[in-house]
C-alpha cells in the first residue's frame, strides 16, 4: 500500500519553506503543493528527481529495444556476448 503524500498549501510553503523542505528531505517523500484547495505541484528532493529521471530513461531504452526486436532489428545474443567478452578482455 502506498503512503499518502504530505499535502501543503502554498501559503504554508511561503511562510515556512525551510521547515517544509527539511521535512521533505528527511522523509524522502514528495510533497504535494496545493493552491485554492487543488493540487498545483509536487516537490521532490534533487536525489529523488535524478533517480526518477534515470529510471524513466532506462524504461525508455527498454521500450525502444522491445520495439526494435518486434520489428526484427537487433543482434543475436551470441554475437552480443562475444563482443562483450572481446571488450572486457582489453
């Protein structure tokens, strides 16, 4: 079960940004910023942002490889492993 994210009105963020940022960094959880009672933004730590960006890039590359394999493009596993062995032997 996923945790309910912290929800902070933008007025609270304006008044106490340093404390809210500190709690977010300590908890490693995103903070939903609301404006007029509706979600307006999500604040995450730089580390979390970089991790999520890296994961999206990996998923994008996997999807691209899947499409290429379905289209008959690509290399035989044996050829790839031989090339990897050759590179690692250097």
